[in-house]
């Protein structure tokens, strides 16, 4: 999809703003909304690096601007981050291997799969064993470096670990920050780190979106966390299909 330079930057600014607001509400979903459209407009490699840069700014702001101390669950953070390392290597290989259209199809399938998994996970009575952090971390790492969509496997695992909305959001954000250096290193070594030239305005959009999203979370997001997550995933699925159609 080809857009005029100024129009494209304006559209991406709005996209990153909304993505950051949703990330602040749920602790994930930043890439679920932005990745399909970024991949369709600026390409897979630049989309991944742009999401990493702006998403990191958003995640840091979420933890730094908390009204109380962040409450990530350390054992879950290290388990998911550790198991994601081999997955990142596989994801980098996929990013280099898949053509642009193939990558868009892959992104759409991942997002739609996340919706289906989330619909299955709405009944939260069962608490899964910690051993499930292994496959969740691996697939999260693979999706992180190939499409920047590392959230769904971690969400599906953590939602069955009995965490509160605050703890789950902080844990997801912390996992993203812990594995950030590894993601960047894997992409650089593979020669797939390509920075979008107009990324700085998008950083501003991420900060502004985070502020709005955090206020919404404190106002109602915690009480309606389940509904926010499900609506976010359904919206992302629709966006991914639309991006595939216009890409």
C-alpha cells in the first residue's frame, strides 16, 4: 500500500498512539494492532524494528509512571524470557525467509489464532503448571522477532496462572523489556534490523498514547480487564484481515 510521505507519517502516528493506549490498558496488544498495518505499509523488517523502538518507550513509560510500585511476577518473567531465546533465533530466520505477502498472511493467522485462543481461555478456573512457560516462551520469542507479535502465547499462559490484572500487565511488560536486547541482537546479527527513517514522531505518539491508556486503566481498565483484552484481540483480527486485503 503506497501513501504520500506526510499522510503516511500522520496515519502511523495515529496508529502508534492507539496501540500505545491499548498496551497501557492490557499490558499487551501493541503489536497486535500495529504490526498488520505497519507490515502492509513499510515492510516486515522496518515494521518489526519500529514496533520494538516505540513499544519499548511505551513499556518503560507504563512501569515508570505507575501510581504504585510495579508488581511483575519474577519467576514468570524469567521463565518466559529464558525460553524465548531459542524461539527468537527461529523467528529471525522466518523474517528473512518469508516474502512480504507471506509475512502478512502469517501475521493475520497469528492474530486470528490469538482471538480463538483467548475465547477458549475466558474460563480461568484451571491453573496450568509452570512447565507450560517453556512452549509459551519459545513461541512468544519466535513471533517476537518474526512479526513482533510475541504477546499471545505469553498471555494465553499467564491468564491461566491466576494473576491479578495489575500483576499480569506488569509481568507482560517486564518480559518484553527483559528480552529486548536479545531481540535486537538477533535481528542485527541476521542483518534484518532496518529502522524506519521517520521513527522519532512515532516515539512521541507512543508516549502520548501511554498517558491516555494509563488514565483509562486506572479509571476502569482494571475492573473490566477481561472485556478489554477480548475486544482488543477481536479488533486486531479485523485489522489484520483488512491490512492483508489492501496490502
